[in-house]
């Protein structure tokens, strides 16, 4: 049996960043046939059984993938061009983004930018944003005035786990350090 954490990371890499590394092409929304993914992984030395893939999808503390009708996709975190799976939706009034203090000066000047990803990822609650940031150091949770952004014409998508938007201008942000 393969290391399922390593398998999850590899499947995420393939579906988010480099499907061509195993000879796959994603559709416009990031979907690929499960059978094609399994065959491509096996051909490149990362064989998984359907049951092991199911454990990768359903296991762990985060929902990273979606399986539907014999197809699979990563829910978010893409650097390859994929469109959100659903239509734009109105966000909650406030969303959150976890970061660390060293990035705050640039964020105050430039706002939140997607960097190497296609979208800025926002959390619906402070605790999740804090947990995301804590992986990189002492967390700072940015509060996003999503209602004002939406009113101003900014578009939001719900991935099923995180909120996505193209960028968050500095005017819509406030921050405070989080104590753990």
C-alpha cells in the first residue's frame, strides 16, 4: 500500500499544477476521468488502486478533491488555467485570509494577489484562516470586507471548501495578530 499522504500530495500536484507531467489534459473546470488519472499515475510510477484513490479523496483533514460521475478534480489551489466549477455567488459579509507578519507590508500596498495560484483563497471563518497561516509562523488573520467588494463588482466563487476571488485590494482589508 502506498503512503496515502504522499499519494495525496502527488495527486494534488498533478491536478492543480502539472497534469502534463503524467500526460493528462484537464477540461475547462479541472476535471479528468478517474480511469485516465489512475492509468497516467501508474505509467509514471505512482500506481494507485481505485480504493486507494478513494482513501486519498475522503481521508485527511481537508477536502481537496471532488469525485463525481467517474471524474475527479482538485477543488482549489490551481496554478493551471481552470475555471471555477460553479457560477459567481454573493459571499458572506466578511471573509478571512491567513498570513504571517512578514507579508503584511506588501499586502497593505498591493492587497491580496493570487501569486502562483489562479485565485486568492479566503476562509469563511477566522479559525480556518488562522490554521492556514500557522503553517508558516505566527498567524495574522486578515479580515476581508467581502460585502463591500461584492457591491463594488468583485466576483466570488465558492469551491466547496474555500472562497475564491481574483484579488483583494488593500482598501477592503484589516488585520490583527491572532493569539494561539
